[in-house]
């Protein structure tokens, strides 16, 4: 069920953040991406806080990304990591290029 849920949210031209409401890094990741004004419908924040299957989802994220921490940020079907990784992409100048490659910007 967790696998189906996660996979149903991912799309080739979409940025998806799996996060939790109490996580400051999740909010920073969302703020950073919102500042870039992605195309409408190409950014989705999924709050796992109140889901009964949060542990299963995080276990599945661990299986496919190597970490169960949030945020887990996907560009298309590829996990780029967490906030630190997203911030590093911005600082290196690669972020906008990657977002253009998937059609989100």
C-alpha cells in the first residue's frame, strides 16, 4: 500500500516533497521551490504527519532512496535527497537546469 501511494504521486514532470508539518527542513524546501515559480501543478507537498501508514511510507522511502528522513524530494521519479541536497543544487546553479529538464520550470 505504501509503495502504491508513493509511486502514484510521482510523475516525470513533477516535483514532489514528502514531509511532515513539524519539520523545519520540509518547510524550507517547499519555500525554496515556491520561490522559483514552477509551472502550475508541477509541485506537490505531501504531508505525512497525520497518515496512519506514515511508518510504512517512510520504510518504503528508505528502500528506494536510502533514507527514511523527511523531506524526501523527487524530481520526476528520481529522489534528489533532502533539503541540504536541494540547497546545494541551488547554490551550484544546477537546480533551475534540472527543473527545466523535467519540464517543471
